[in-house]
C-alpha cells in the first residue's frame, strides 16, 4: 500500500480498531501500540498514523523508535502479546526504514531500476529515464519492455515529474520529522538520503533551508559532526538566510564549531564571522558572543602589514586598521550591550592605539578628544612600560585568538614599527592635560611628562610655557624655573626682561638647568647686565662645570674667570680658577716631557736611517763583451752579474747595444730585471745618460731606450722597494 492511500482502502484489521481518545506518549501501549506498528508496517505515513490514532507525529515516532517496553498494558493483552512488543517495535523500525529508503516501483526507470530524474514517455507508451532510453535505443531500436521495434522519439512525462517531486518532498519532510527520534545509525542513512534528494535542487532558497535542517540533524550524530558542521559553515558563508543562525549557535560548543571554524579558508571569510557574531550579540546575548568578538578582532588584526608595501597591501592594511579600531573602541567604552567585560577590550583598544596610531591618523577622521580617558591612560601605560618585544607579545596574546590565521598571515612589524613614537606619547599626555583645565597642578604634571617624552614637541612646549607664565603672574613664582628658562630660551633665544626679574635662580634651580655651556654663559651675562651678578656668577660656574665635564679645559678656565669677575665672593668660581690653573700647569709639564721623548725618538730614527743606506751598484762591462757589440743585432744583449737591491731581493742589468727591438736605429736599451712582484724606484746611470726608476706598481716598465754609444760602465742607485703582497715600502738612503 502506498503512503497516499485513503483510510477506506486500509486493511480490515485497521478498520476494526476503534479510534481511541488521544493518549499521552507514555500511555501508548497494548492495542494502540499494535495499531501503530501494523499501520507503519503496511506503509502508512507517520502523519496519517498520528491522525488516525489521535497522536502527535512525535508520539508515533517515539513509539516506533525507542524500543522500550511499556509498564502499563491495556486490559485484555495476553502475556504472549506483551512479550512480543520488542519484536513488534523492531519490526516497525525495519518497516519504517524500508519504506523511507526505498522508491515506489511506478517511479523507477525500467532500465536502470532507480528513481527517475528526467522521466520521458517513449513510443511504446512506457516511461523511462531520458538518458537511459536514449542510450538503449542507440544500441538497439527496440522497446526494452515489449522487445518490439520502435522509434527514438520521446516526450517529457510531466505527471511523473510532479509525482517524483512530490515523493521526494514528502520523504524529505518525513525524514526530518523522525530523524531526531531514531537510533543514530538509522538516522544517518535517512539523512543522507534526504541530502541526496536536496543537493541537486540547490541553490534554490527553499532547498537550502531544508539542507540546513538536514545538516543540523547530522551535526547531532557523532560520526557526522565534523563534516556536517563544516558544510553548515559553508552554507552560511554563501547564504546567511539559509537557516536560523542563533539556533545554529546554540550548539556552538556542543558541536565544537570553534576548531572547525578555523580549519578551512572558506570558514575564514570575514563576512561569515560577522554574520555569526551579529547573531550571537543580538539580545539576549549568547554565550559564544565574546568568543566570536575575539575572533573578529583577531582576523582584522592579522591583516595589518608593515608600511612600505605595495599600494594594495597598504590600502588593505589601512582598512583593516580602521575596521579594527571601530570594532574595539565602542567595546572598550562600554557602549556595546553584549560586552560583559569592557576592561578586557580596554586593553585591546590600547594596543591598537599604541601600535597603529600612524595608520589611524593618516587618512581616517581620527580625533583624540573622542577617545575615552581610561583608554588614553591605558595607552600611555603601554608606551611607557612595554618594550617593543613585550608589546609584540601582548599583541599576539590578545589578538592571536585565531592562531592559524596569525601563524600564516601576521607580521608584527606592522604593529611595532611605530610603537616607540615619543611624539605620539607626548600628544596623549597633552590631551589628558587639556581635560584637567580646572586643575593647574595636574595639568603641569602631565605637561612635564609630555615634555620629558618629546622635548622638542612644539605644542607641548607652548602649552607648558603658557601654563608657567600664568602661574608666575598669579602665584609670583614657579617651582620648575629650570624648565621655564629652557622653554623661554628655545622660543625667544633669551629670557625676556620682564620674566627675568621674576626668577629667583636659586642654587638648586641652577643645578637643574640643562643648557649648552655657551647659552648658559649668555644668560649669565644677561643677569650681570641686569645688576644680578651673584646669580650670573652661579650660571657662569655651571657653564664652567659643563665645559670641564666635556674636557674643554680652556673654555672652563675662561668661564671660571668670568664667574669670578662677576662675584669675587663666589667660592666655586675661585676654586675653579685655582683648579683650572693647576690642571693647565700639569698639562704643560706633561707636554714638555712628551716633547723631549719625541725628540729623542727622532734622533734614534735618524741614526737608523743612515744605517739603511744602500751603496751604489757598479757594473763594468767586460772587454770581451764590448768587442762582441760590433757584431750584435737588435735583440742581442749582454747581462751583468746578479746583485742585491734590498729586502732580500736580487736583480741583474741587461744591455742591448743595438736596441731590444728591430727598427731601433741609433738606440741602445738598458733594462733592470728583478722579481715581477716588486715595484722598484731609483736611478740608473750609463755613461753620461741617466734614467729614473719610478715604478709605483710591479707592472711599471723597467727598461729604457738611450742613444747608442760606446758604453763601458753602468751604475745603479736603489731608493725604495715594495712587494706586491705587502703594504710596506722599504726606503733606502741614496
């Protein structure tokens, strides 16, 4: 019997069972249980059984699937019937599985014996799968059913198409209704069948929603959990409307979504994380909202790269930084209802502000006055207490939630390259001081810290100078006079007269001054001109002390002298002059001794130089060689004995009476032959001719053409010799 049969066509035993009043699931037993099992075995659908027995579909499924024995039996049930209940339940389950896993015969292809997808009517009047009948007719033009010859014309069977679609939809719906109430092994088979029916219909929205239900049921099965959750995430990434996201997130920890969310690049799409995060943050906030917030921040933080990359990389980093800032700032401010711990996000926002402020201030409408005071203080704490290495470790600890993404993509250079920017630290102090407009002491303390961070920051200097001048007018004095003087000199190159008269320049203030010695002397002269010689002498002594520390004894002595001339009662000036004179006298004595030692060394070197004189080498050309000269041609030569030229080197002279090369008329050649790795300088005299050796490198020439004559003697003077493999030159006295 098919699931579409009416009640009038049901078996007689079913018609004979009276319709009992509706019972609770725990009361389903005896005849009612037998009725449910019998109707299911006959192929009646679950919803029709429920309607006939006045039960809910869940009650029917529970009766078929839980395999439990009832504690209460109806009156009239025999012991044999009670004992047969487990077997009946098993039979009912097998019947249910058989019906839902099998296809109706009238919807099967006669050739393939599978459910048809494209049913067509052939010329023999039977319905086949389109591709199967076409292949069969191509091989054999006869009817597969009647074996009679027939043509290849086919037409779609729309009635079968509708019937197949209706069968699939009803099967899918029934599987979805029973899968959660049956054992996991059977549920897995049924859900896979439903999925196989659904996937060919994608990406239709209705079928996407059904697929989401199937995958959610699969996720509840231990053997299918990982794959099902992964597919659910892919489905959400493609179409967030395919399922109730909050219903999915209710199982965030049960289904272990977190590790799967990081396992595939499809799951790492920012859009998917944002969909999950927004759904979890909607009131009432879900338990996984905080983890998803951290994941979102981690993905954005990992996309920050160092400056100097290509245009696209810089643009991507810029957008990631601004998205990250807009994400962490409201959470740190406590303006996001779903955030349970703003203090945690305060740390994250401080890390972003301290490390990425250059990105934030480059193009975006970033404004320090909009930053909460707690965040400013936390950022200052980071900049003052953490080294770049510790800061990078804190960034990884806070934003490294998605460790896989960070290990693959993150480069901490983008975070640490501008971390130690003292100008930005000064700006943070300056902004905090502006928020203390009613507390002059607090303002001064913050501005002094800003100046300490960046002594050349113009805004900080001007703000602190204005505060000092106001305090001087109101209170008549300033405790930090040394700072005020430094600021005035930086702005005006001198201290204005109206301000100078208000300064006490006490000894402790003078010691704190950090001015260049010439500037300090200039201020001392300004005080002396204003008839404040005592204070001027203090400053001159301070300048002399600095000169002394720099090793500039001459200027130190002059500064002490200037201080003494301003105030003869200044003991420091007097002691300084005496000390300077003593040091000068000692230095002169040491120089005198040094001069005497140098003179002695010069005398020793001069005596050694005389001992290094190399005597002239003389070659008297033998008479027998001279007699042969008349018969020689170009290239013929006579050669001297080997002689010493210094530095353990030897050389010979070669004389070409007719020149060393053909065609040299009326010319002779004299050559010095020595080690090719040596450069030799000096001179050679042959007869009345003198040639100069100026070899700077070994490759310089060592032969010279001279007028032909009757030469009988050659003299050689060696001045220096230098080997190619040595940087030393051996010089000799000629």
